[in-house]
């Protein structure tokens, strides 16, 4: 564990996340033209490395200035035409948001909602796929509001069995580079993510990775794409050009953030690649869940099988609210997040443990768990000496 203690509160929410010093240095480079050969090389490398992160040989990454939410717009605008059916598997706040976005672009949305803290049984998804022809099915791999892990592999298998023409769209904003995902092997068509979470970079980049099957759907549209900035027909030549290390212009890329992302991807893929990254997140998550149990509390996710490894949402006793707990955590050097799920927001809090918090031996998890145990006890929770500074050993 690193011996240098942070001199400021750690940002341990489910994104934005803590970043390495080298990523921060890359982000603070002087003004650089998007035509500069150094930037052209970095942008090309980012596109190539993103394929490795999600596990694909042939899918097309789109790397565009914007937030993760912009990926929803990209996907809906380019792949869905008005009146087409979309099945949204909603496990919380962000599943509902994606459904709203699809409806904005004219989709006829069927929302298959899970019980709070759970995901949809595969049998229910199979029944829905048999009942109607869907252009796409969407699944949040991690819904950041609940910490519930969607069954992406299971959904892909059902689509292949019952509706092979249906596109599988994965909202991976809080999952990509933390949760296991094998794009080609599983049969995913779209992964939506962003720079500021497990990719370990400042906010500002919307990343969408699109299968050749989905690009074929785009090319066969009956109506024009009803958008300008997010139109992949405009961006595809840009992405291909930069990957070929040549400049092509549509809109100005976020130069410094792409430098930072390239640095982060270099660090992510070193020392064992994505299998090592996944294993590190799984070990870290196990430590956090063990600490929650030692405090006598429960996660919002109802079982280990449906629990994310990138983050943890924790139910609070009725006597404690996030409004009183979070300042006590910050006073101990940890910024955590309150709840955002409608009807439950004041009943739980959330911890993020993705990116370098999970993959580097920096002591951030120890600091987080010690602070949380102490803050909970100060708030009135009797957790005993073992849980107060709960730092279960590394696995």
C-alpha cells in the first residue's frame, strides 16, 4: 500500500472517480491543435484500445465530446426509427432515463421493471421477446442508482434464441472496464460508456462501441437520422480517419481529455490486461461487501449474484439519513454519494470503488471503509470495534 496519505478528500462516488497522477498530467497539457501529429496518434490509439477493453475485434468505437448520457442519444437517434419497438430492462433511475430517451426519438418502449435491488428473471425477458418483435433490447450492466448488475450475457443468449435480429444495447457507463464484458463472444451490439468512471479519466468523453451488425442497421434506415451532432454517418469517417492516423474534421474533439484517456487506457491494459482489471474489481468489491455486512447493514442489491463490483449501494437504518452521514464521511476524507432512486433516495448511500481505487495499491479502500465505519458509528449505529474500522484483508 502506498505510504503517502491524500491531502484532500477522496472522490469515492460511483463516478467521477479518482485518477492517477499521470492521467492528470496528460489532461493538463498545453493547448494543442486537433491536427497535431501527437494528438492524431493518441486519438488513433484510443480507438484501438477501446476495442480491447470491451472485447471486440471488429466493432466501431465512437469517441465524441459529451457525457455518458450523450451515448443514449447517439444510440436512439441512429438505430431507432419512429414507431419501432424497444424493450428496456429497467433496474433503477438510469434504466428509466434510457427509456425516456428512446421515447424522445419515437420508439414504442416496453419497460420491464425489476423489483428494487433486483434484476429481471430471464424467464420474464424471454416471455417479452416472444410476445413482440423488438428492434432493440437495452440492459444497464450497472444501474448506478442501485448498484444492481444486469445479466448481459444472459440477455444476449435469450436474444440469440428468441429474436436474433434484435439489437442488444448495453448501458455500460458505470460498468465498462470494471464488470466483465466480452462484446464479440456474448453477441453485444452496442456498449454505451463514458470517460469518467472505470475508464479512469476526467468527464467529457462519450464512448459508444457499435457492432458491424448495428452499423448495417444504420445503413438500411428508411428515414434519415433525425439529429446532427450525434449522427454516426458524420462521425464514422472521422473515427476511421484518425484510426488511420489522418486528420478529418466534423467537430472539434476534446483534445486534452483524449490525451488523458489514452494515458489511462495504457495503464488499464498493462500488467495482465482486462482479466487482471476484472479480478481486481471483484476482489475490491468483496472487501467492501464484507465491510457492509460487518456494520450490520445490507446492500440495495439483494444478493451477490446481482451486485455490481464497481460500486456498492447501502441501505441505512431509519435513524440515519445521507444528509447527516455524508458530511461526517467528508470530514474523514471521503466524498460518498446519497441515493437517487425515486421514493428511496433518503434511505441509502453509495460508494464507488472502480478505476485506480480497485486496481492500484493506494490504500483508498482502507481509507473509505475506515471512514464509513466511524461515520456510521458517530451517526448512532452500534457496530462494535470490529466493524468500526472495517478493513477486511485483501483477497
